C-alpha cells in the first residue's frame, strides 16, 4: 500500500494561489457581524466567508506566496490572524471548490488530490442507487410568469386570508376527526395508490413552483428544474441557490418557506372540500391531497435535520451559516481527537453556538442513519430481490469505501494526519467486542413481522327456525343492536292459519267438556282431558314456530351482512342464514405466516401490533394452528385484495358449487385475542402488522437471521442472472 507523501512545511509556505477573477463578493451582516457571500457564476454556487477569511483570500493574486500573505494579513487581522495550518486549510478549500488555481506542481498535487476525492464523492452522490438526480428544464420563464402572483400572495391581506383558510380547514378536520380517521383507511388500499401518487405529484409541482416564483420575485433566477428519483419515485425540484445573494434574511426565509406556504394552503382548501362534499370520489381525492401535504411537510420540508426547507429557514433565522457542514466537521474532529488520539483543535472553539452545533451534529447523524436504514428497508419491501442489490450497492458506497479509507488513513497516515495504528486497533477491537457482547446479551427490539387483519372474535349467525317470506328487515348493515331487538320479520300464513285452527279445536274440546259435565258423562269428560293435552302440546309447538317468525338479536352487537334489504319478499327455508351479529367488544387479530419456525416462537411473551390508520398496541402471544393450510385465513390476505399472500383460483367444488381461491403456498393461521379496551375503536377488516417480541431472542439472533435471509435472496438473484461470458 502506497502512503501519501508528507509534504514539507517549506513547500506550503511557498504556495501561490490565484483567486478567480469572475467571482462576485457581496457584503452582508449576520448577528451584527460582517461577512461576505462569494458567488461562483460558473457553478451556480454560493459560499459564506468571514471578514478575516475574505481579508486573506483577497490577497491571493498568484504573485505572493503563502508565507508573504500571512505576514501581510497578520498585522491587519491581529488576534484573528491565521496560522499556517489554518491558512493551508483555507487554500485546500479554495482548490476543492474551484475558487482558486495554482501553478505549483508538487503542492498542487497535495491539494488537488483532495479536490479530486471530493469530486468523486460528489459523483457518488449523484449516482447513488437510492437517489438519482435528472436536470430536465429551465423553468425561469414559468416562474417569471408566476412571480407577480407570488408577490400578491405574500402581502398582509393574503397572509390573513391564508391564516383564515388554514384555520378553517384545521377546524373542519378536528370537528369530523372520527370520520376522517375512518375514511383514512381507504387511502392505503393498493388499487388507489395511483390517485395518492397523483395528488402527491400535484402538490410537489405547486411546492417547487412556489419556491421558484418567490425567488424570481425578489430578483433571483431559477436556471434549472428536474427530478430526484428516490426508490424510483420522481420528486420535482428547482434550483433557487441564487437566493443566497439576497441581502435581507427575510427574503431568503420567504423563498425557503414558499413551498410549505402554498402546499398547506392547498391542503386546507382540500380539507374544506372534504368536509362539505358528500360525493365519495371527491372526498377521497381531497383526503389524498391532505395526507400528501401533511406527510411531506412534517417528515421532509419542516425537518431541520435534513437540508430541506426547514433547515434553510432555521440557519437564516438564527444566522448560523453552514450549520450542516460545521456539524459534520465537528464529528470529524471527535473521530480524530478521541478515536485516533490526535492533538487537533476543535472547530467550535470560541463559537458561542458551540453547544447547539454539537447537539445538531449528533441529531443529524442519527437522522441520516435512520433515513438510510428506512430507505434500504423500503427498497427490499418494494423491489424484493432487486432491493437487496440496491442495499448492497448503498452499503458499498456509503460504508465499505469510506470505511476502507478511514482504516487506511488510521493505520498508515496521509498528508493531513499522521498514523495512529495502536490506538485505532485497540479502540476498534474493544468496540467490536462490546458490540458482539451486546448483540447476544440485549433482547432483540425487532422480530418477525406478520400481516394481520382485525376480525370479530364472536360472530353469531342469525338463522330462521321457521320457513316463510321475509316481510320486513328492521335493521341495516353496520347498525348497532341490543340483545332481543327485532331484526327481521317473516310471514307464514299457513303456519298462522294452522295455529288458529288448533286454537279453535281447543275451544271446541273445552265446550264439549262442559256439555259432558252437564250431562254427567264423567268418563267421556275425563277422556277429553287427553285430547286437550295433545292439542295444547301442538299449539305450544306452533306458537313457538310462529314466534320464531320474528327474528331477534341473540347478543348486543353490530349487524354484519351484505345487502340484507334484498331479502324482503323472498321465501327462506328453515335454517337459512339471514345475517350475522358481531360483538364489538370481542375482537381478535387474524394472522397469516407462510412459515413459523419453533425457534422464532420460543420465548415469545408479547407482540407489538401496528394498526394501519391507527396506533400501536401491546398484545398477547399469538396462537397458531399446528398445520399449514391452503385455505385463506381471511379474504383480505389475498394479493388481489391488497394483501400479501399469493392466491390461485380453484375449480368449483361439489360442496360449495362456486369458484373460489386458495393459497398458492400453504400458510399457518394464527390469532391474537384482544381485550375489550383494545377492541374499542378498532374496525373489523382493518389491516395491521404484528411484530413478535421474544424474551429469549437476542439482537444477534435477529442479525443472523437477517443475514441469512439476505444471502438467500442474493442466491435467488444470482441464479436469475445470465451466465458470464
């Protein structure tokens, strides 16, 4: 392995740089401190420089060497004068960004190596397997046409209208929250995702147009627009970096906030349409807009931990330029100072915002890791085996390659830092040992995740005991009924007539008895008692069957039936299922698993259930059937119904007489009973996911199973690849 040369201090002192003549510098005041903004018209990039840095770079004329410039500026800068190391870092940054050039071949090699590495990193970001950027159009003409509208939208009357509309939209959803939450479940039905994607794309177009229009209104230009591709999903963008030249920070904040401002306004109008419309399609489309706007605004646009709108609004409001990069430099300092043991100066020394930057750096790092893990997980879930290839490419580019360079630098050193192999190996070995120990000692926070459907645990099928015609149906589907409440009224005139005849016969027997008693025919009188007993028994049976013509609810619950109103006028034989009454307090989760290993179920003490469109529940351990079957545990598990299990059609059977479906791969059916408190508020048919939590399952077990699954997926992909030549 070749070690980078250790360039002498003397060569650095003789370095000569020439600042590009086409750069534009503008003076700005932030927190009462003067600073300069450098605009690179070629790259369309902007950089902030402090007064001391500007004083230094303004001396770079290509004639004076670095040592001479340091002597010139030290008298003027006083305590702010730069050391040779600090001046070298500024020169490296100027070459990396292309703001300066040099003709010194040997020293240029040292500094341009760094610039080349950064260009390679920039290229890797552009061709990242999870993120791709495609510049497409010059939107300047479009946003120039919109700029007068942007100026009107930022006036005080328009802002007041915005507040009123947004407030009214929020109150409309709050007032009908239960209905909104119930209808929210329909948003996640797979066959409606195209509408959701269309609403989301519409909002993004409005969002980016608002950014460009406000930027153009304040005198900026918008030279580029295009698409980001994240997991194959197109996300529009516009380049508004020219807003950096705006002297007033409220203008820069307005540009950053314009997209959110417009998007929330459109969502509020959609909320008002949703609350006032009764058309199902209109309400669904309005809800798609509301959900799309809320998700992107909260997760991305207002998230200050990513360099989106919220971040730029924060740094301009607090006047903390380069907050993200300063946090990254601080993390690099922590690595060199405490991991490698190098004597380096903290980049935050003397910075009055040091504590905030430290907190921000750690929080942003945690969020970056969370986002990357989430995107890689989504890649696997969306693309299957191909997703594992994307994950492998991402890990290679973002972990393996930088990790290799970090290890090489720590073991052998480079031009910027000496080697520290002893401390690096000792700390690395200790961390690896601690991680391995923790992996097998800490219970796994993850477990096998299974799809589930909320279903009723107590379903009472209501059948008629007596045949007859359905005269009326007293309830509707979904209606709540009490125990004993009338559900269906049947009519059977023959049965009623037979009962009436028996009652007349009984009256005749009683009349005959009175006559026999008057005539003192005691033997005949007593024999008629037997006749009366037989008739009374027949009357009781017929009366019971007649009473059964009124169908009543066996329990308190909700009516579960489809088109029960169509029963009216139909003749139903005895024993026909008319409808079903379900106990709302008795529900369960129905699970489906294509495989259930005993090792995964061993030690399972509880499960964590995530209800789609709802919250999370801690539920009991599942109960699985001992054998797998091809019978669908629930119709909603079928892939063509939005589920995750592949199904295939089967021929009509002699038993059912109609065509149906069965599972393509046998699956185990499981169930988790829910308490009455947990069942309250859940609707039958709601989709959920259940994560098995095992007391005896360690984090290492989960990692090992994940690696095994990834290896199996990779083997599947490799078998499908064409053979090499």
